[in-house]
C-alpha cells in the first residue's frame, strides 16, 4: 500500500519497518480558538503541578491556531528573593538549544555553505573519532541524530558539572579516545558532544563563531530579543532565573551565575538561555505555513524544515508513551523528537540541566503547542505537565488529573528502583593503610588528570579539569566509592583499582569507575573513563621547604588578602617549586586567585606573536626580510625599507599608533585599526635598522601578517599552532563577543587608597602587542616547550633568544619577543614584562639553570620584575 505524505507530515518517514503518520489522515479536528475552558484547564494543571512538586518558579505558554492564547508564570528567580518570574525571565533551555543549532546549520545549507552529507573533516580537518574509518565517513547529519555508536552521554563529563576547565578543542581532541559501544549508525544513543562539534562545523562554514552566528542568523532576524549565548553580563541583562535543588522543604540555589556569564563550551548542545516570550516567538515561526523573519522575508526554506522534521533515527518507544500518550512511533530528526500523541503528530524536545527543566511541544497539524521552563528539581513535574498539556490539545476528553498522573509515576518509579541502588549506608572514610598502595596521580586520555591523595586527614579524589568532582574516598564493605563534596552532585561513583602489566613485568596501577546508582543521569559517564597512574602524590613539605615558602610569601605579601592579587610560579626542570596564588581575581565577586586564573599578559604576548612569525618562516609562508609593504601595500612609501625582522626587534622606526589616534576613533581599537592609522603616517622615528624604539605598532602589524600569511585569523592560528599542541587549553587571544576567558582575572588600579576596576582601555582589543590571557599553569607548558624542538626549531629559538640590538637600557638587549640580560647569579636571562591598564606581569627565564619565574598580577602596582628577580635569587644555585 502506498501512503501519501503531505508537505509537513513528510517529516515522519518509514522507520524500522513502521509506516509513519500522514498528516492527511489525522482524525482530530483542528481547534479553531482557545476556549475559556481550555484556559481554565491550563491554569488548573499549572497550579496543581507547582503545588505538587513545590517548584521555585515556572513559566508556561500555549499556542492555538498559531496564536499565543495563554501564558502563566509563578514563583521567583531565586527562592525567597521576592523577584518574581515573568514572561521575560531568562531560563536555561538546555537541550532545547539543539533545535536552534540545527536551524543554524539549515540556514547555512540554504545559503550553500555546507551540505548535510558533507564529511565532517571537510570543515574540521583535525576532527577524529576512535575508529579511523568512522572519522572519514561521519557526515554533518550524523552529528545530529545520535547514531554515532558512542555510549549514551559519552564524554559528558567534559561538559558537566559546571564550572569546569574543558574547552571545545578539548572535546574535538577527546573524541578520538571515546570507544564506541555499538557499530556506527546502528542504533540510537543520546549524545551531546557531537552537537558541540556541529556548532564548530557551523563556525567553520559560516566564517564566525557559533555565538556570533546564532545571534546573526536566529536571534536578530526572528526577534528573539532576550535570548543569550556567549559571554554576557548577568546584571546588565537582568531578570535571570537561578537553578535550585530541594533540601527538605526548601528550594536552595545551586551553581549560581557569576556577574559575568562566560562562553559555554556546551552552547550548541545545551547552553542557550531564553525567556518565555522568546520561546513562544520561536514556536510561532515553526508553526507558520511559511517560516518568515520579523521583516517578512523567508527565514528558512520548506525543504530544510522537512529535513529537520524527518525521522532519521528510530528511538525506543517506552511503555508510558504507549499507555499515557497512545504513541505508536518515536524517532529523532535534526534536533527534534518526532512521535504521535493520540494519533496527532508531535514535534518536541526537552531540556535538562542541574536545577533547570524545560519542554517544548509542537503539534504542526493543529498549529498548536506549548512550552514551559522550570528553575528547580523538575524531572517528575515535567513528565506530568508534558503529558497533561499534550492530552489537553490532542484528546481533552481523556485528560486525567495531575494527581492521577503523579501518583502513577511515583508508584512506577518506586517499583523500578527496587534492588537497583545498593545500600551504602555503612560507608566510612577509607583507612590510609587500605588504599596507600593505590595513591597517586592518574590520567585518562580525554578527561585528564585526577589525584587520589591523603590530605587533611582523609583520602581525597580531585579532578584537575573538573574541580567540582572532588570528594572523599569512602569504603562500603570491600568496595570504594567517592562521596562528592558538592551537594548538588547526586551521582556517586565506585572506584576499582587494578594493575596492568604482563606476568613478571612491572605493573602499572589503573583505575576505572562506574555509577553507584545504575539508573543515574547518563551524563555522569564514569564508565567511559580508564585511568593509568602517572606518578605519586606530591611529598609533604619539608622544614626547608616551609621556610622557603615563608620567604616567598613575605615577598608577595602586598598581593595577599582582599585586594587584587597575583599568581606565582617557580619551576625548575619542569617541576614546580612554587605554584601559589594570592588575593582576588575579581573584587566584586570576591573570587580568589588560583593557579588556573587567567591574566591579560599585556606585552608578555609579544613572545607568542614572534613565535607565530617564526613558525610561518619555517613553513616557508614568509621571509623575515620581507618588506612590510609586501604584506601591507597600503602603507606609505617610507615603510618600503622596513622588514619583518626590523619589526620583531623594534628597529623599524614605526610611528607609535597610540600617539596619533584620530579623534574620530573613540571605540576600542583592533589590529586592523592600527594598520589604518599607520597608513596615514608617511614618516618614521628613524631610518629602519639604525636604532631601537619599543613599538606596539609593529607587533600589531605582525599579528595581521600572521593572518595574511597563514590564511587564518591571528587568534585561531595561535590556538591551533601553539596553544593546543602545547596543552595550553585555557590560553586565548581574547576577542570580545567571540571568545571567552575562563577563570578570568579583572584588572584594577589603586586610586586615592581604593581599588577601582580598570580592566579595559581603548587599546585593550589590539591582540598582537598584548591581547593574550594565560595562567601560570599554561605558561609552565610554554616554558617547557622552549627547551626543545616541540614547537620551534633550534634555529628559530636561536633567532628569538640571540640579541639583535641594544635597547634603551644599557643592561638590556633585545632578540625577537624577548629581552636579554646577564645576571651575576644565574647567568643569562630571557625575560619580558607586560604592563597595561590594571595588569602587571613578567616571565623571567634562567636557561643555564633551567629555572623560570612567572609572576602575573591584576593590578597597576607594584611593577613585578624586581620581585620576580628577588624570588629567583632564593632558588638560584
């Protein structure tokens, strides 16, 4: 029998031998308008759910015949704050973000910038899966339909719990180590990481960041005026709901937002926030016969809506769907779940994050739907509310009470949990003697390092890149588990230690983990971890070490307390002798500085800019003796004799752009603005090559040269050629609205005895001369790479580290991005300082003794070079 499919109903195709529903044959009568009875029923359901589950806040909206017919809100942004939830309150929509990501990709398909069947590596050449064949075969469409072969939620520990230190490049590199659980394209298993990859595909194809594209292609044309993605200011935007958990009869805020909301690594999978009004606008676009933007232009073709709403992967059909919804089919499209409810076609999705739950349902053939968002523990509330509201639209005569749904759900959950969760009530802290032989630092290839060490009278599990995953190791009979310190992490993990090695050969301790509750959230994918011990726990401080630390603390005393702070690293032969932070990274939020805190490096950036030029010279993409006018023909004739070598060594004579900024240029300047300014200056300070004058102008032009020679923008080149290969995953050439600075320090200046935030100036957005943010931990990796060929060849390092000119200080000469001096104790030094509004930094290297001191600060005073030298004197031999 042939089945006729109408245009929108074509979204449900034949799946697993089942014929999909045809919108032409749906028996339900189209609702013509919202009746008072419908509104009253919605209110009754709303009130009963809020009361039954004691929700801190909720917003709900209903659409009938394409029109918004009813909205309801209740509760507060923060429990007991008296700040009411309203239609403009921002909620985390979690995985409802996936439909926005696929819509963005569909827009790029409509624009001819990518195809659904493009191999992913066409857009992301460095992308790898565990199986090389899958790497070659996986297409853009496969990123969206949960058929990759990975375990459900594989790698989600790189996304949650937040905050953590994983980045999108971490995800791209980590995927290669996640072993599949079934064959590629064989079955459904829900996935988040590949949606993050899909966001990076969009960025590569669209020529902008995911966040910029989302604002440009969705939020702005559709009028989603409150939706937020990327970095934004909580207090400037305002009206932001906070997530909650239950503690007894109370709702308690968890994972509260800081003042500055950072770019979310998981944005494409679940990191967008929107208001009820935004979500209703979004739904009306999808329910309209023609998908038009607010200006009336076609926003998405019907062919792409059909692609997104077609069934690509069959999903299991649960018993509750059969009995409550009368469903016969369940499938996944591109970012949408497709099913039938009482014979009516449904296109929907849910969203889940800690303390935030949402659901969006569309019934296209009725041009009806609903959406709701909850800022509390809403798992059961969502199930009940979803079913009741769907029934109200599809079969109102069969609608049951909220109590009926809730009681049946609670009964079923109680039955299913019998014997599934083991009794761990006998737990006690593990005795040191029991676990002593297993203590140490362990590493998993995608999750990174964890330490299992004895400290403060207990054995503690601590993740380096996911600090929330820290807790005490407990013993339950013969087994060990981690009792997480964070109350809102309710999924504990078993620890299993073994030894890996051939008989008769030295064995290496290994560690695997699994969920104590086998039915816990799949995003705690402990089962995908496979740790190998890489070293022992740090030794307790010796008496001599304590005395040395005291002397260091005394030198750093100005930075300690509730003042703008500092991070200090002293490293010898790759081993940290001092790794310590002082004071605050953010005065307003009282955020303490840590070794992971990222500071604006200011002119310490120049060594990275110089390294980028030297790498391109090694690649044959440029020559150090190229004239500047070869790369910038618009520069005046006076620049003809200036070479890249002159610029690297500050012997070009370029005019200082800060001195000649046109009055009309009032906003923040970028490297391209520096070029525009210099193109008007047909003069120099001196004939190129005849003198030294420190030049920020020159290093801004070098950043632009990197972009023109490599075909990549400067920030991306640094990330792909320097930062990622060296493991400097938190270091970034920061671009406002494009990238984010994790663990960011903000700059301050002391004025009249008070500290004032002075984080940005007109020149802070110029990258080449000072725009990198980094931490002492990442700079330790940079320092280590400079002792060998891991990054730069021996010839390039020699060029950078050899004096090319005297400077304006008789004791200091200059190489390429490095100042060079001779010390009476310690020998030759390579160093550079950096000063900008609110930051003072220095790195001092003593290569002959393989000793380095890095001192980063977020304040205008004191200048740290002499302090770093004094600290070095404590350790020099």
